[in-house]
């Protein structure tokens, strides 16, 4: 598959060690449950998520007439949340329109879990909206790669963005990173750019978490408080 924002030339031949690599027949390929398209806009994948969420909404709505809210929340965690969070740090960079589609379906389910306004229902049930889930899982992945150094290649990309000053500054001492240089608009949607941006936006005391479990807990509380 050839990834490009512009027009794609179908005549390109790709060889690895003199072995011709066949081009994918479609513009979308499923890899480990993610529908990857050649524009990386994830429209097809989001369509699939919305279809699953719509079905789940119908199931929970019908059962809401007979089951208490505690059981409905268990159903939410069982059939809605996994659909939302699976690889969200990848497809969550899709367009704002796509994210609004996902958010509207999530809102329909969450409304069944409370009697107050939507924001208070999210907070009372300790549930993050779709856009906050994207930030949450992107920050967790960022913490694993930059602080815990899970993957050498990704870690080196983040280390290269560390401020390089001869003297300490407030920016460097608060564990902030420089944002990547932008030469194509698609970089704004990349994991590295979004991860650094979300990281820099955090209050400084959150960036000094001593373990992944602590980081997860305080980040979720911070995002819930931001609703």
C-alpha cells in the first residue's frame, strides 16, 4: 500500500531484495483489527466503530427498562468501552467530524447511566468521553515510550526533542519537550506530535509521576476534572 495525501501513481514498483512486492488490491487493509487506508484518515475504521456502537446502544437501551444502572455500566464496560479504546491512540487522530460521530453515540449510552446532565453523568460513573480517551491512551503510550523507554526507536525520537540549553530553564526543568518540526500538515496527526503536545499541556506535577500505575490514575482524574 502506498500512503499519500496526493494522487497515487499505480505504476510504482516496489522491490525488497529483488523480490517484487504486490500492491494491495484495495485502498483499505485490515491489520490487527485496524482498517488502514492509504490516506490515513481512518474513515472506514470509524464507520465500523460507529456501526458497532450503534448496535451496542440499541442493546443497552432496550435492557435499560429492566436492569439497574450498575448492571448497565457493566454492559457499557463490556461491549462499548473495548470498541472505543482499541488502538484509539492510532485512529483517534482522525478528523473532528469522525470524532463527533463517535462521541454522539457514546453520549447516547452514557445518558442511560445517570439522571443529571451529561457531564455530571460522565464524572459520576468515572467515564471519559471519546476525545478524552484519545488523550488518555496517547499519554499512557507516550509515558511508556519516553519515560519507561519501552521502544528504543520511539524513545530516540522523543529524546531528540529535549531542550538543549547550556543553562536550566523553566521549560526544560518541567520536563517539557520541543514540538517536532512541521513540513507536512499530516504530521499534526502523528503520534509523536500529538503525544508531545498533550504532554506539554499537562501541569508540571503530573509529568513527574513515579510509575505507570500512578500516572494512569492521576491522568484520568485530571481529564475527568477538565470536563
